[in-house]
C-alpha cells in the first residue's frame, strides 16, 4: 500500500499536528487512521472515495470527534493538516495510527 508523505509534525500538551501531502489516496487511507483511533462512524470518507476530487477541497476544515480524539482536518491548496487533540495516554496509539497511512522519518 502506497502511503501519504508526511512533511511535518509537532505537538504541545494535548495537541499534535501532522502535515500530509495532498493526494487523492487520502480519502482511502484516512478511514484506516480513523478506525485505528477508535472511530466507528467513518461513512463520509467512504463516500469520498467514489468520484470526489480532492483538488476541490481548498481552504476548508472538517471536524470529527470521539471519546478519545478531537480532530480537525484542514485542506489547503497543496497539503492536508491534521490537528489532533488527545490525552498523553493516547499519544502512542495516535502515532501508530498515523504511521499506518504516512511515510516519514519525522514521526517520533
């Protein structure tokens, strides 16, 4: 499985961010990330996989949340930024989930 390129990361207290390449495969990979973070209702991303052009997502934000993770997905003209708020206890699970969809030496 080809993964997205991770070009930047950071975290402070409860907030982590991940900057990803903006590629069409995001719509098929992101549900994997969500399921690994314990999300049950990922239907909107399954709908995106069929016929939705990621290039049409510019300067928009989507939000989703479950009992452990509060996530903002920011689409710019050339990248996707995931902003994730969670407790420190969930950090390893979060990093494991991002590693399943993104390649980079920056994930620590």
